[in-house]
C-alpha cells in the first residue's frame, strides 16, 4: 500500500481525493477517517465520501474490509480483481496485504458450481501478525 498508483483519468474530484487518501494511508481507513483527512479539501458531508467509496469499490480501485468496516486502495494498479481477494490483516501494526490465490479460488468455484451457488464476490480476511511485527516482538 505504500507505493504510488496512477489515478484513472475519469475519476471525479471527490473520487480522486478519497483514493488519494487511501493510497497514502499506511493502514485501512474508515469513511470517517477519510472525511477527517479531506475536510481541508472541501469534503464535508459523509455522503460525499460514501458515494465516492461506492464507485471506487465498484470499480475495484478500493476494497472494503468487512471486519474492520474500513477501506483500502487496491494493491494492484493494473489488474483489479473481480474474483477472490484475500487480505492479511496485521493486528500489531494494522498493515493490510492484499493477495490472490488461484488454488483457493478454484476450490471455492468448484464448491459453488456443485451447490449451484452464484458467487458475487469473495473476500477473505486473515488476521494475525505480520513478519515485521513478529520480528520486533
Ligand atoms: Zn484489489
Ligand atoms: Zn504488523
């Protein structure tokens, strides 16, 4: 999450501001964290932030972490995943690593096919301690 992303050219100003805030954050941000950071830029209503977040999530530019009720910028600037997205959430420093795993996705796909379940999205949230926190302990 620390690296810089190119902004898509067709974002609204609010979407750009919100994505910028997520890109610069070392850890997931709640809608209110985002609002706090962007007050100086003229964003005052929670609804403005929620609308921008909805669009960013819809486009795969940002993801919602259900267990934290917070948002992160997509870690992958070029391939915005539509399938399984997995997040490893460090409970020490709050860092979130996004990754994908084709084997898990295939197995879940197999299960869904057998059950006749139509998957809209799959988000895995793994909690624990990152390597840096383990080393510091
Ligand atoms: Zn992503
Ligand atoms: Zn950590």
